[in-house]
């Protein structure tokens, strides 16, 4: 998997009641790389995960996976986060990276893809 990360991610487990996330920022070097993610359905549900964790296909899938209808319609308020994702609602880098394509106007000609191509 290439760096910088794609923008769309699906967690294999519910985190804060959500499974679909957008990568809004990233940083670090080597084994210290991190990604700030925000739930698609709730901009206040922010987490930071390591690049190593995001590359683990048993935990995350690049892109937005189709969820079963019953799972997509319900939120587990009593979730248990089994991942190493950190709840950093107050300290997550919440401004979009320059190559996110989420800024208006777009200030760069190179924008990261949403999915693996």
C-alpha cells in the first residue's frame, strides 16, 4: 500500500458506532506514520490510527465497503473499540491536508485518490 493514504476507509469493526471514515490528514515518518480519520456520518467522531494498523486488512479496508442493511441502519452506542485507534476528538489534526481535495478552492493540482486504483 502506498503512502500517502487513500481518503476512504472502512473499519472491520464499529468505532464510535461508525465504520466508514475519511482520511483528512496524515503525518509522521517510518513506523511513526499516523492518519487522522473522521466518520463520514459524524464529523465529531474523530480518531487517529497508525499507518501500520490501517494497512492491516483484518482491521481496515481501503474504500467504502457495502455494509449489510441491518448493520448500516443501526449504531451500536455501547461499542467496544478493539482496535488501537485513539479517540483524539480534541487533538486530532482536523484541518484537511493540502492534497486531500477537501479544501475549497483546491490549492494543488495533485489530489490523493479516494480508493486504490
